[in-house]
């Protein structure tokens, strides 16, 4: 049986084993997928051990995505741009190919599952950490009108905008500098994790604004609650992105694309 795993810290609540095992059942792939808790300084040790013992692919979650980037031998262009890696695949010659499927998962959830085109839209990204870096190239590939990155630490937003300027119209600002309405607003700050909300100007939301929180939980995220209160047209949480980034990794590993709609519905129903 082919072996796959997700590594992270913490890892206990990861839905990845469940998702990938359901994909495997659906596509009739003979594989096993487990979660591995790795000590904070232990990524390289675990990755060496895992691939030495025949592991074929690994998903990487917080806080090891930059470690995985360093550890890999070859990169997809989007992983190279992201400088963070959520998927490793062992190639036939034993070398490790690194990919980042987060952005593709986000874009697919927005454009396919929610049927929202990003072409020519004005997009606001909240945050300027690894989560934003990971999705910028796939978002820009949709040819939006512009992407504005707003962050608490303004120079991080400016730097990111500079790093991706060759791919489209991107700028970096502070939260206070953003007060025009946007078509799509994507929250990628880790503020949500602690139930906090960045100091956002309500005027960024119009009745046409779609809000997307990369986080998800058993109830609406603080950002999505706020967006609803401001009259946003639609709020979406990150469960769809989670399932789609997994499907994209599964495709890289196995060459077959699992269907996601049924699983997503099951996961949503279980939260109620
Ligand atoms: P990730 O990999 O999730 O992106 P990260 O690289 O640590 O994690 O980035 C976290 C992001 O959330 C950053 O943009 C951070 O803002 P700073 O760059 O100013 O640190 C943002 N963030 C975290 N807590 C926040 C808060 N309470 N309010 C606003 N932004 C916050």
C-alpha cells in the first residue's frame, strides 16, 4: 500500500487523513494516509525518515511550510513563487518535488464551487504572511483588475506587492489606507484564529462584495460575521479551499482528480 501523510504541529484536528482516504476510496486508489505530529524543530528528521521508509507524498501544514520549501529538491513554479510548500511528492529517482496547492484550491473554490469569476475584479487581500504569499500567483493568473494587499505591518504588504509586481497590478497598504469598496475580499490574517478582527474600514464592503475567510470553524468566523453585518453579498469560509487544495495534491500524486462536492457537503453537514 502506498503511503502518504500530513505533518504539522498541532495536527490532532487535521481533516486531511479523512479527506484523502475518502478521495482514495472514490477513485479506487490503494493508499494509506496518516497524520504525524512533528516537534517544532523536527521537520527535516521526520521528512528524511518518512521518505526513506517508502513514503510517496506528504502534505505540510503550519508551521512547517517554509521548512518543506528548504527541504525539497525541485519546485513547481507556483511553489517557487510562494516560497512555501504544502505538498511534497517523491519522484521515481528519489528526488522530492515541491508544490503549493493552496492558491489553486482557493481559486477553484471561488470560481468553480461558488461560480464567482475573478477576471477584472478588484480584490483585497488581508494579511501579508505565508498564507498570502502562497495564493498570490494563482489569484493573479485569473487576471483580476487589481490586487490590494492590506496588512498591520505595512512594509510586509509593500514588499509582497513588489515581489509579485511582474505578474499583475498589485499594491501594498495599511488597513487604515483602504476605504474603497472591493468586489472580493479575502481574509488571510491569522487574527481569526484568536477571534480577532483587523481594524477594517466598513466602507470596503458594498452590497456587491463577496467575502472569503481562509479560516473555517464550526460557526461563522469573526471576519465573516463582521462582513455580514456590513451588508456583504456573500460570505464563504475556508472549508472548500481545504478540500480543493487536498484534491489538487491528490491529483499531483496519483494523476486522478477526485470529485469534491459530495465530501464538502458531508463535512458541512457534520458541523451543524
Ligand atoms: P500565515 O502563514 O498564516 O500567513 P504568518 O506568516 O505568521 O502566518 O502571517 C500572519 C498574518 O496575520 C500577518 O499578516 C499578520 O500581520 P503582521 O504582518 O502585521 O504581523 C496578521 N495578523 C496576525 N494577528 C493579527 C491581528 N491581531 N490583527 C491583524 N493582523 C494580524
